[in-house]
DNA sequence: GTAGTCAAGTTCAATTTGGAACTTAGTTAT
DNA sequence: ATAACTAAGTTCCAAATTGAACTTGACTAC
């Protein structure tokens, strides 16, 4: 993704794609250093930089869309989970996931859905042999990209970052689900935005 | 957003929406604590939790879609920026922004586009009086939400977090734009994912 | 100046998306 | 057991999204 390259005066000699080398908008500088919400900008920006190339690689290599791969990834971490669970933890609406699951089944990446795990009429989804294979092939790429993203940090710094972010996420249990108006109705509110 | 509530045993007595109180999937636990990419999961998850309610509030209150508000926000930080700049820093494709700009003009939130600022045939976009008003009304909400998100951290911890994330973002200049296959062509590659 | 090049912005068309309504299957109450 | 309720998953369709092609205007070289 082009939104990435150098900020202003640093690195001039590095031979590269040429066109989008140094002409990075001042706007980026402004968003980084004069943003009233510097934290969330960084979060969003990093998510952008991380997700874009990876999912476009997944698409090109395996013909899977983002939400389809997300199903695979989710089940790899919590096999037997339901569509609902994936929706809750990823932010994709349930009908999108319904379609994704159907397609993955068709492709033989999931086993036939078994019946209820926890409550209600939930369906337990499981990866097939083939699904696991795909996951095992792809995780390393995701891992190495995360690794790469963290390159500028020392071991200790990574640990601290991890702890701080964990704190924030855990704390989120309190504030999420009641802000401005959102969440008025109790139903599953998924407007936009996704997670792996 | 429902993906938010309590993890497992904490907070039982807090009277709430009832239905999505404690039934948060184990999947979330797995994604948080057994994820091969713990850092990027946190990033994506927080982005989800932060963006969803805010943009849905913007939508309800001002009738602006996310990418439309992003234009406002971007120009507020870098007035006179071009559509290209916004695309580069936000991840939205340029045609989407083209439409957004058109609509914002129609709504009187932008001034008439002036000619070239930097190079080529770039158009300088500027907020109108009305646009500024809207921005000034809304930023506080965004700010307070960020504040709220950071509640669990002390002043010092926030500072550290800010520094670490800045390091990562600045370092991104090197790795972004060359991973798996992505970026093969030199052109503006915007597949999916957005930033404020 | 005129031709050629380049990229910013726009338009078009095909696909994708997700809200709303619906179906289906558990669970609870009577 | 039957009825009423609840929520998971699915279908439908109108609306939104975006890749690709195109247009436009500015710089460059001759």
C-alpha cells in the first residue's frame, strides 16, 4: 500500500518504486502529530497497513475474501465456535458470515456442521483437514508480518506494549456498548469495521 | 456494540442490557490470549470497538457516512489537502472519496475547490464555515471516546504507549509497500480497511 | 507552441454488502 | 404436551462499494 512510504526528509538514497517515494502528504504528518485522537489514529493506521497487503495476498493466493479467511482463522483458534461467535469477535455481520461459511463448506475447508455446542440452536463449525492445512500454511505469513511491524521495538518494549494494550482491551469491557447513541436497541449492532 | 461486554467472571452485579451480558464467546478469550498475532488482533479489535459506535453516531446525528466524515476530519487537520492525500492517509479508494467530496460540497460543508496546491492537477479542498462548525462540534466526542478508551492507563503509561506506537508507525515506512505479493504494481493499492 | 506524458479526479458497471424480514430450532412457562 | 418466546442462521433486495476505463488538466521536451 502506498500510504506507507517515508515521512519527509529521512531516507533519500534508498532506490525504490520512484513515484510514491517521498511525496507523502503533509496530511499524514498532521494526522500523526497534531491529531486530537493520536492513539486511535495510530491504531487505525496500523490496522490499515497490516491488513491491506495480507488480505490482498490471501485473496490472490487462495481466492478467499477477508471475511472467509477470518472464519478459518477464528476456528483455528477456537474450533467448534459458532457463526455468532465469529461475528461478535470480528465485527462482521452475521449474514456476511453465513455466506462465508457456506462457501467454505463448498470448498471443503470446513467439516459438516455439527449440532449445538453451548445454547440455543447454535451450530458448531470446525475446520476440515484441508482447512487446517490452509491455516498452517498462512499463519506464518501473518506472524512474520506482525514481527516485521514490531521490528523497531526491543524485546522489552514489545512486552510493555503488549501489556498496555491488553489493559486497554480488558478495560474496554466497561465502556464499549454505551457511548453516544449507539447501542440504543439491544440487538447485534454491527455497523462497519472488522477484525481478523 | 455487543462484542464488548465482560470476559468471564468479572462484574456480575452491574444491571445491564441483559441479553449480551456475560455470554461472551470463549473465542474472544482465545483470540486475546492464544493468538499467534496478539498485537494486531488488539489493534483491530480496538479499532472495531472505537469506530463502530462513533461513526454510527455521526451517521445518526449528521447523516454523514464514515468516509464523508473522514474527509471533514482530514481537512480539519490539513486544510487545503487534496482527495489524493485523504486517500493515502485513510485507505479509502479515490472514487469513494470523489463522491464523498461531491456530496459534502452539495451540503455546503466544503468551500468551492480552489486550484492546484502542490503539483499536477491536484485540487485543494477546504472546509467551509459550516464544515468547521461540524468538526468543532464533533471532535470533543471523538476525543472523549479516546480518553475513555485510555482510562485504564495512568498518565505515564499513556505516554509510554504513545511513544511505542509512534515508533512502530514511523518504522512502518520501511516495511509497508513490500510484503507478500502486494504492491507488485506501483499504482495506488487500496483494497480494504480504513482509517479515520 | 505543439505533442507527449503523467497522474488526479470522475464515471460506469458489476459485484458486494448488510439491514430487515423471515425461518428454524431450542428453551421456558403453563 | 402445547403455546409462547427467544435467538441463530438464512434469504432477499436495495444500496453501497470499488476496479477499470476514461477524462482532464498540468507539466516537459522538442
